[in-house]
C-alpha cells in the first residue's frame, strides 16, 4: 500500500536540523573559548571568550526550540490543515448475521428471523492472529468514504469512480483519504462477498504517514465476481472505522455503467 502527504516526516526533519545546528554552535563556541584562552592580550582574550559563550547560549536556545517543536509542532499544524477530500464519518450499516442467529429446532414455521439492529463489523479471529503492531491506534483518526473504481492514478485517486459494475473485470480498487493516524499501529481492510464470505483482506502495520491518501484492492478471476452487493470494511486495531459498498450486476462482459 502506498501513502503520501507526510507532515510527520517534515516535522522530524525540521527538529533534526535544529539539533544539528545546536551541536555545531556548541562546537564552534568551544573552539572560540579555547582559542581565546591562548591570547595574551587581555581585551582580545575577553572578547573571544565572550563570543564563545554567546555561541553556546545560542545553541541552548536552538535546542529548546527543537524540544518545543517535538511536542507542539504537529498539533498546531493540524489545527490549520486537514487533507482533502473532506472527511465524512457516516458509517454504513452492514448486514452481517452472526452464528448466534442460526434457527434452532424450537422455531416454528411461522417465525421470521428479522434483524432489528445490524451488528457492528468485527475482525475475525483468524485475521486477529496476524496482528503484529505494538502501538495503539489513535482514537481520533478519521477516514473518508471509500471510492471504488477499476483503475487508480499515480496520486492514489480513483479513475472514473462508481458503485455499480458489470462483469468482466478481475480487480477493484477502494481509495480513501485519512488523517491523524498513528505510525506503527494495526490497519485492516476486509472484502466481503454477497454470500458474506471474506474474499480478500489485508492487515498491516501502518507506515510512517499520519495523513494523506491510501487504497486497498481485491483481485479475483473474472468469473468469481458473482452478481450481488459487496462490502469493504476498514478497521484500526479491532475498531471498525468505515465501510463502503458496491454492486456487481448481471450482464455481458463489459465495463460497469
């Protein structure tokens, strides 16, 4: 999975440059003080030593700025910057019955099993066993609605996005934008077929990017994309964060409408 737009890396680079500058100023100040101590003329010796200590004081100021940036730079930036498209957190209710809804022998023929409330999607146990992250996902992280297409450009944007496809394809992309992610946390995407079977999934340790654009994809032989509604579920850790649906229609082998 490729991601871009990394504010976190920019802040880390800035802090690194400040630290390097601080080290240089301390080294330079030490050299000037050392040289001043060898000067025999009193006024010049004092001038060199004062210049050396001034360089050391500047170095301490630069280090203090670096420490402040490490604590407050990213929060301040995110008060002014939110990646587009605008994040809309409108979860789609997923009709995924659980094993507890299996009728028993006590059910009469007139009893109808109608789900009054749809269950929240969950990560299956076999996928949970693949988790490797050691950091907890940020509870304030946000994802945009998923955009589906048969192609994706170099900027991780859907080409001709739609929600209805005719048969004949072998791969679909789901793209999204995100913000306030925690590098090193677990991220999972699950693709569910009309028969509620998992046909594709990926679970990965999130990379260094905190905001930007990303995607998930599912590739199957063309004949395996059966008619019906598919559901793509996104999780951060074990928490479901968003879903998206698309439809595969009946028809001849041509691209979706």
